[in-house]
């Protein structure tokens, strides 16, 4: 049974409102994730004297974020022991997202190239 023009119009309006709400939530999630990434970078620079901190991954590429999306950060200038301390400390910057911290100097060359090409320096 086909929908009436009125029913179809109601459906379209409901769909439009849901899509608009989803877009607003995504933008809010992106802003929050970027704010948390900047907080992690500030911590790494101040407390561990990191030379560089680069945001990469879904947050940097403005991809759709899920509730399980994490923050991907690459860092340079941390010694081995400081790196492990930093990994533990950056987890505190977000109550809802895990933070993956990698050393740019020791990651796979193809990942390093991707980070350098698409990452955002913080």
C-alpha cells in the first residue's frame, strides 16, 4: 500500500530532523575529541617535554565517530621510560575515549608516512 502524500511528507520531516540531530551530535563529539587531544598534547609537552604531538586517525580525518572511537596520537622526543609513563597519564584526559599513543620514531614507516601526510600537529 503506497503512502499518502501527507504521510510521506511527515516521514521526510521526521527523517530530516533526525539527520540534523545526528549531525549536531557528531560535531559535538568531534569538538570534544579535539579538545581532549589538545589537552593530551599540552600534558605531553609540559610534563614530558615532548618535541612533537600529532593527532591522526578518525578524529583528524573528520570521519564519523562512534562511541568507541579513540584518540590516536603520535609523539616524538620521549625516552622509553617516559613513553610508558606518558601512555598512562594521557588516559586521564578523556572520560569516554581511550587514547592510543605511539612513538613516531619507532612506528612502521608506512604509518609514519600516513601520520606525516594527514596528521594534525598539536
